[in-house]
C-alpha cells in the first residue's frame, strides 16, 4: 500500500472523499510539479475538473504551456478517480496514453474528467463476465469556456477483478494457489 493510499484510508474518516481527493492531489509533491490544480471534485467523484494555469513554471520557449505540463497534470486523474469510485475489489492501471496537440496553450487550460453512472455499471458488469477489461477515455484540454481545444489526451485503462488479478499474477510468477 502506497503512502497516498494510507493517507486516503485514514483521511476519509475525517473528511469526505471528494475533499480528500482534491486536497490530496493538490498537496502531493508528485502532482504539484505538474503545475495542474484540481479545482472541483463532485461528491461521488464522477467529475473532476483540473486547471493548468499558465505561469513562469510551465511556460516554454514559444510562450505557451509546456506540453509535458499539460500531459502530467492530466495523467493520473482517470486512473485514481476510477480506483476510488470502484473500491478495493478492483485493480486499475494505466496501460497507455497519448496526447495530441492542436493549438498552443497561451492561457489557462481546463480538463473535465467524467465517469457516468452508466459507464461505472457497464465496467462492473463487464468485469463480472470477463474478469479483466480495457477501457478507453478521452479528455479535451480547453480554455475556461470550452471554446478552444488545445490538446486531447487519450488513455487506455486496465481494469480487473482483484481476486482474479492476484491469482493471474501468482500463475505468471510460477506459483500455484494449491
């Protein structure tokens, strides 16, 4: 269990998961270096909004936001969001990611990460049938009003039944459960 998971387990006894998600990310040294900040998390964690303010810390040679800042500020959100929505009976990993730049980001950038109740139900149903799946999520990095899209990030997430995943790992490592 990582230090972040331990803090989350203890922290949810004192504050809501949404507030812990927001403040935990924003205080984390790992996330702070991305220059992104979580500005909103819904009560059920199904919607997370990230702002990447343009500043001297992320401005590149041509005076726009450095692509690495755009990518790193969005990288962990979908995975950690889904881990927290699904709970301890599931394993969630980032499998791949791709960013496509459209226009230079010369103003603050926003990204809205969403999971619908229907998506969560479909994931749970597919896991019940298949034990492990891959899902694809796309996110547009836009200006505050959503009028300009600076980039699009596409992620592939691996999601599995935790018991199945652990047994699969044992088999892969040459250990049997007998």
